[in-house]
């Protein structure tokens, strides 16, 4: 049996705005076609009556083909979104390795994101020096930005 990781999904309030953020800040690329899903099959799959989904998959930097970031917006929207906290149970964050953590953090802030914690450097004896910061995208999802030297 072959098993391969496919994608990570983010449910968005505004899928176009959020996908544009990941394209601008992290150089993700759209994987067409855009999705516009509806029908009885989707209602049965999601267990949500009268549901429709719009969104897109984004290729992740460093991958020609492979796992994508799936950004979907559900209609009708679920108003029960809890704010993200780094220690909440469930999906905690996604991480990107970058050349310059501070530069990407500044770009993230310019594009509507926000810094979550402090930028830190930590030397690991066998691994090198980690420069790292947590941040949030415009919808509050946590992102780790890191560099190893």
C-alpha cells in the first residue's frame, strides 16, 4: 500500500485574502483550478446541510509537486471559530524555513499578519543555531518562521 501526504487545510473567513497573504509572504503558488464545490456528495462528506466550499490549493515553497496548503471557505460560515493559541490541542502551527527570519516577519506584518511571540536565537549543540519566531496570519492561524545556521 502506498501512502503519501497530500495537503494541510486552513478554513478561512476570506479565502482569497488569505491565499494572497501566503502567496505574497511565503512565495506559495496557486494550483489551479480554483475550487467551487457543492452538491449532495459534499453534504454527505462534510455532514453539513446545504454546504458549499470555495478556495484554492497552494504549492509550498521547495516543492514542485507535493503537499499543498488548501485554503477553503465554507458557506454557510461556522461562527464558532476559537482564537488560536500555540498550546491549544489540535493543529498548532505550520512552519516555513527562510533565509532571513526578520525580513520575512516584517513582510508578514506588512501583509496583514502579526507577531505572536519574540524572535529568538537558540544554539543546539548538534544541530546549529536556530533563529525562530511565531506569528499569525491575517485570520489568526499560527505560523513558525525559522532559519538554521
